[in-house]
DNA sequence: CCCGTTCGTGCCCGATTGTGCCCGAACCTG
DNA sequence: CAGGTTCGGGCACAATCGGGCACGAACGGG
C-alpha cells in the first residue's frame, strides 16, 4: 500500500469515526507509529485533519482553534508581555486596525472592558473575540478567508482598507529585519498588510524576537514603515539600536 | 478522549446549558478537576467561555435575556430538523450564501465534511464555524458588526452582495406571512438580507413555525421572493397550502 | 546494466505534552 | 470574620512527539 493511499484511507476513517489514534492506525495498516505520525502530519498540513496528542480529528469538526489557546504556548509569555505593552499605544478614542496573528489576538483579548474604540480587522478570530465587547464599534473587513490564518484577503479586503484611514495599526509579521524588511509566507496576506499599513497614520509592529532576522517569501514593507516595534527582551541591545537608527522606536517588553 | 475533544464537548455543554461547573465536568469526563480547570482556561483564553468561580459560562451569552435563551433551546429540535432538511437543497457544487441566524448556523454546522462548495456569509459565527472546513472556499462579507446578531451590515456588506451571484441563498427571518412578507427587527439587517436575496438565483427561507404570522419592524421582501420555505410540522396544512398558492414551495420537516 | 539519487520507512533518544497530586493562596457564603 | 471550597503554580510520571540517522526499494541517466 502506497503512502497516499494510506493517507486517503486514514482521512476516510477520521471522517467516519470523528477521530483516529496513532497506535490503532499503526496496528491497522501494519506500519510503525512514526509512519502514521508522518501521514497525519501531511494531512494536517493539507488542512484535512487537526492533529492532537495521540491522534487526529477531521478538520471542520472543531469550531474553536486549539492553536490559539495552547499551541502558541511556546512563546506565550513573550506574546503576552508584548500585547500588554501594546495596550499603552491604544488611543483614548479613535480608530485602530488589528492585523491577523496570535500576538495581535492577545492584544484584542486584553482590551479593557471600558475601552471605547472603533476597531477594524480582517481576522476572523479577532472579530469573534471583539464582537460582544460593549464599548467597541467593530468593522469587519471581508474577503476570501484563508484556512490557515482565518484572515480575509483579496479584492474585497484590499478595497476596504483603501477606503479608510485609522489612527493606529497593530501589525504582525513572520519575519522582520533592517535589511529585508517585513515578510510573511503568503502573497495575498502581504498585499492586505500593505494596504493596512497604507491606511494607518501610525504603524506599530508586534513581533517576538524569534521573528528577527527571519525572512519569508512575501515582503510587505520595510522597517522604515514602522513607527514603533514592540518585541521581547531577547532582542539584543545591538539589534535594537540598529533598528532605532533607522527611525523606528523600539520597546522591549 | 483527547483534550480538544473534551474541550469541544465542554463548550457544547456550556452553550446548551448556559453554564458548566468544574466538579460535574470532572465527574462526567472521568478526569480530575485540575484537568477541567485547564480545559476551561484554554477555552477562556480562546475567548469562547468566561471563567467564573466554580465553573464557566459561554462567552457572548452574558447579555442574553433568559427567555430568549430558553426560547432558543425549546425550538432547538425544530431548528435541527429544518437544518437537516435544508441540506438536501445544497447544490453538489457551486456557490451558496448563508444569512445570519441560529437555524442557518445549524445548517453550517451540519455541512458534510466532504462537501465542496463556495460559501459567502456576513455572519461571524457561521464564518468561524466554516473557516477550517477543508472543502469550503469561504468568502466573508465585511461591514459594521452588530453586537446582537454578530452579523456584518451597512455599506461594505451591501456592495459585496451587489457584486456577486450565487446559486442558492439560505435566509432567515424573524417573521413571515403571506400578507406582511419577510420581516426582521433591524433596518440595517433587512437591507443586507434584501441585497442577499437579489444576489441569489434561488431563495430558501429557513424559519420555524413560530415565526409564521409574526411581524417585525423592517420588511425585506415578500413570500413571493422565496422559492422554497423549510419550516417545521407545526405549521398548519391550511397555512402551508396558502403559502404554496403564492408560488412558494413548502417543506414541513 | 550499473550506480547515484530520491523517497518511504523503521529505529533511537532527548524534548514536549497531558494528566494527576499537593499545598498555600484566593475566593465565596453565611 | 470564619470555615469550607475553589484556584493556580510547582512537581512528577507516563505517553507521545519529532528530529536525526540508516536501510532498502524504486527510479533514471549514462
């Protein structure tokens, strides 16, 4: 039996039973658990199942995002501190744009209940989190929704950002550096980020220090577009000074 | 049972019952209270429940009037049957628009995992539910988000629906009757519904029989705009016949 | 026909995760 | 304010994970 056949069958079993587990599958297909793990990883990357400890669940069954709750726990502390520090950059009143991303989602969750703001976002999880916040006027930016990031992209999103002007944008990036600027793996998302940057008077980049020096496929701006970078204390003082030399203020939370 | 499964189930219990408590959950799932606390913490971090001493309550239900919640749960069976019946109206492939509303949300949750569709919606909960469905290309309609319904309205939404053409629209209404047509309490939502109706080749109305004869502030169309009404068996045969006389097919699930 | 490359798989081992237990602190209730 | 309940952080243990390495089969160019 070939690997793709096996994966197809695993997917069928997962959908039929609502769940599969590594050891039973290994027994069933007469292969080792490692191979099953590789299969599940492949299916997970394809977005067809959701990997869990010990097995997998077919995608679409869960209506919450485990990664938002726990998978980010590796850098959760840094992200929390960054989000906390970002609160200080919120205007007392006015309009802010929230980009997609777990750190920005933390910020959204940390918004004080008495905050009174207009928030614009193209991120589905962030919108869901803010929808019942009493003081927030929420504007959702539409578009095609990418499965992986749950963020809206493409024409509708670009046009919406082209029509507005916000006081502050909180933006995330998968990689940032003085040389290569701000990068992210997906072109469509990069385009939306670029449009959001253009729509904001002030740009605040939220990125933990692990992103520094990283470089991904799509570039959506340079550090010169960023007024303030909020990162964690693991960014070296030298790197911070280099960035500040370019005119970007740096906060190490 | 995997942790995410348990958390999903806890979330369901919380939404159904309006509340959950740590000890009962520990008993129910045969784990210790610590584990339940961790689950609740994860759900709390994801913004899906709100943690309280001794348990948790589902997020977003805080401002719900109890009688509204109760009415919702009493009609749950009907809504489920209606949603099930609506599945038969899905095209094998093509584009469908999903309006906001609890019955339509149930339809969204009941979409088979192997479905392959393009879905357009302006409802935040429905979008969240479909965002990681592997076979669905999801397009989100943006706009101002109303707190109460978590649906996007106003200019962006109207323009988006003005630009598309879908095979089927599944629409909800707070009231429907041959005389007064389709009504809902909010003008802005009515405008969006009207735009959605105009964007679809076929209009399917999902409404339990309690909505029949009800009349609300904003009217967004007549029964003549509806090709098919799916309701429950409590709608009298006479009423059904009257509606069918107007050219609208009626299914009593 | 040969041989280097690639891919799938199995094995090993340190790292991670989920869960339970414990205890001081915080919290409700009366 | 007192007493019991619940919380949350720390620790431990077992299961699982994932990266690295090796082996063998299939493939393809010379």
